[in-house]
């Protein structure tokens, strides 16, 4: 039986990735810091504790060798060196990067979002041939670029598929953007405000669709860089409507013609220009077809978020989201805003 090691297996992307590989006949070692096990995994999944930064511990888990390493949590050049040092003992690798590496050819990217005129004007959709930021240690984006450069430089020794997801969604998300609508509905809010007339598009990536791409790449080892997004990029207004449908509520949406007014109208998808990615390369090279649409993925996400919020402050349950969007639920400001319905 083919043997795979999944690093970061207990997280949002890792859980469905382990399940997808098992369904495809792989014997999987699921490694994570806590050594956790998903309730859906069977006995064919072996769990181990692994400190991602410990080179010796990772080498020990790989042992005499394995056919595949999937790294969900690789972050920078050091992790690229760690993975490529295993060449010869690993058949191939699939590594998760990010669409945040893209540059718009005018020096604008995810690192310049909040600068004056700093929002990137990407082509629609963005192909994998779009330039990326320079690799370095300055930011999340530059570190992910350094990770990619290090991996691709060793392609003659270790075949690697680099996947670039967009706005990742699904259960167990530390940055659960859907909470913006789910919590409002649970709180009985029947009116919300959306900037840019609710037309913002920031391409989502279901964790289950990312897992499908991992499965396909594992079956066809090679060196490639692929976007890893859903089959569609709905508007933020469309996302809100889809979540309302799942939760069985009716809401009124007030629209701002332009950017958010302070916290009012600001959502985790609010962007002045579309951020949409081309999935044709994945279709062409791996025969990729999304296993779930955005709307089809929502029931399990809404259920998980509802349970995660029960009896606790949202900041406690989602500290990363709270740091990124501390004023996400500024209801008094919304109520005081002069906005059209």
C-alpha cells in the first residue's frame, strides 16, 4: 500500500486531506503538534505528535521513506530546506502555499492592501503565470514566496506540487470569514451593511476542494504550481444570501457605494477590485473538478460555527479572526449609520 505523511493533519485542510487520501487507497500517517484524530478517520490512519520545526523529529516520522509528503503548514524558506532534505526518501510532495504571493506587476500585492492606492489590480482571473512578490522574511506573503522558491529549486530531486488556495473555508477554520453572517443571524440581526454595493469578490477555497487537489496531485507526481480555489467566486452579497438560505432567515441589506465607513460595511471579503483566480491549469493538468460548490459546503460550516459559538464570546473561539477584524460586530455603529436599504 502507498504510504503518505500529512503534516498539519488535525487542522482545517489536513482533516479532509487525510480522508481523501484514505479513500484513494493510501495508508496515512497523520502528524500534528497535538497528535489529534478526526472522528471520521478509520484504523488505517496512524496519528503521531510532531513539532513541525524539529528537523530530527520529522526525519524520524518519515523513517526509511514514504511515497508522499503533504505539508499543510509549511511557511518559509526553512521549511522548504527541511522538506527538500528528505529527497531520496520521499517519492513526491504536495505543499500548501497561498494566493497572497501574487503581485499585480505594479508592485501592489497583499502586503500593500492598506497603503494609499495599494490595492492590487489583478487580471480576472489570475493565472499561475502572474508574477509573485520577492521571496524574503518580511511578511506572510514573502515567506510563502520563499517557500515556493526553495521547493521549486529542488524539483530535480523532489517532485512537488505547490497549491495556492484563496479564502479557505469550512469547519475548523481559525479565520472563519462566514462568522460575519452566521453570528449576525444568530444574534437576531436582520439588517446588515455591505461596502462596494456588496459586489466584492474574493475567491473562496473549500478545504474539501483543496483536499481533492491534493489527492489528484498525489496520483500524478510532478513539479507544478496550481491555484487551489472553488469553481466559482461569489460576491459578498451572494455569500450572505446563501448563508441566510441555510439558516432559514430573511435579512435586509443596506449598501455603501464605496469603501467601508470605519467598521460599517467592512467584511472579511470586502475588496474594491475583484480577486479571482484561474482554475484552468488544475483542470487541464489534474482533471480537477470541484467536489463541492460554495453553497453546498455551507451547511456543515454553519453547523460547526453555531456549535463553536455556543456559550462563548466569539473572540475567545476565534482569536485569529478577532485580531484581524477586531470590530467585525460593531452593531451600534451599524445602527447609527445613514445607509440606503
